[in-house]
C-alpha cells in the first residue's frame, strides 16, 4: 500500500464485478435464458486528505466525505476516495493536476486553479467563546476584542490578518506558536487543529477563537460549554479594502474538464437535500449563496 496515495472504493464489490463481465455466460441445460450481470457503475475519483478532520478522514467520517458520496450517487457513479497523506491545500497541485483523481471538494468558488461548480453552500468565520464568559462579540470592529485575553486564530487566514489589524497580534504571537511547538509556517505548512482551538477556549487557554465555521462547528456543537457566533462581514484592512468573512464553497475539476463540471452541477441539484442534511448535522451556520 502506497504511503502517498491510497485508493479506496466505498463498495469494493462493484469494482470486482468488472472482472465478472470478462467471463462467458453459460446457461445450464434446461435452465432459463442466461442473464448477464449488471455493469458496475463508473467511478468518481475524489481527492481528499487522509486525516483532516472534520473535513475528511480515511474512515469516511469527514463531512466532505459524506457530501462527495451523495453527489457521486446522484451522478450514478461509484464514489472512490483517493487519500493523500498531505494536507488538503496540496490536493489540487499534487493530486488533481497530476490526474490521480478527478474532483476536489470544498474549494472557494473563486479558486483560479480549477473550474469550480455552482456553489452548494456559503458560510463564514465564527467567534467561539465560553457560554459562561458572556462575551457578545459579533464583529472585528467591537472594542471588546482589544480587552479579552488570548485569541486563537488559524495561520494564514483572514482572522490572522484582522488580529494584526486590531493590534492584537504581537501580544498573541508567542501563545499561537506555542500551540504548534514553535514551528514556523514560513518554512513548512503549519496549522492549529480546529479541535485544539475549541479546546483552548474550553479550558481557558484563550478567551476567543476565530475560525472558519466548517472547521470548528463540529467541536462547538459537541461541547455545551461553548458557543459560536458568526463574524459580521464588515471587516476591512487599514487601506479600506474589504476583507471578506463569508465564502461560497464549490467543488473543483481540472481546467478544461467541462463535461465532468456539467455532470457535477446537475448532481449538486439532485443531492441538495442530502447535502443540507450533512451540513445541518455538522452544525455549520449558513448564509445565502452569493453567486
């Protein structure tokens, strides 16, 4: 088994059935007409990171695993997950572009590297606090942000940019790096696990976490001590440029793969109820799709 990519079909029997078609069909004497076995469904190869919860996991528990499977079934295809041993940020470059798989789930609708489907949901960043702290923070413009204790954010995110904007980065920098063993994101991909972010708020290490809702909703929903508040989409940089807090989410295919794109768009419509159920189960707050 390769350490870099593992291909796993959700229904191995369907793939094994392909070999049956090569065998001649022989009717027994006195038997009725021979019936050829059904042809297996064509595969939809889905690029996912092997261990990037809550998005994807090799045991299929990621919510993007579930969404991808629902869409594949709506297409009449067999969902086959191509698992990468790298974080999801590498999926387009190292898997999709190299034709190791055919579709990536959960990309921003504006991603220029791929052709993106019609967005199937829109969500944004959230503030996570303890219920008993009674911190009613809804915007980066709230003066209370300057007074709270530690704030944990995702590296490279709009939240990290806004932490600098409100002059809270320097007094949180050592704390943030301590959560990743003081490894530098300048030299390698480093990220604070969303479950760790929720745990920091739960245990009092931080007063506030700011994360992309799909990353952290599962952990907030499972912990009655925590609450989650959508960040108002009113943030801007020092130069006045708007810094969006909500994003349309799409699936992506290789540039030029218009036939698969059209099939995915049709399937997204068919699978809308199943997708909505997955998002609701995950506890992800939704806003109206912009595009």
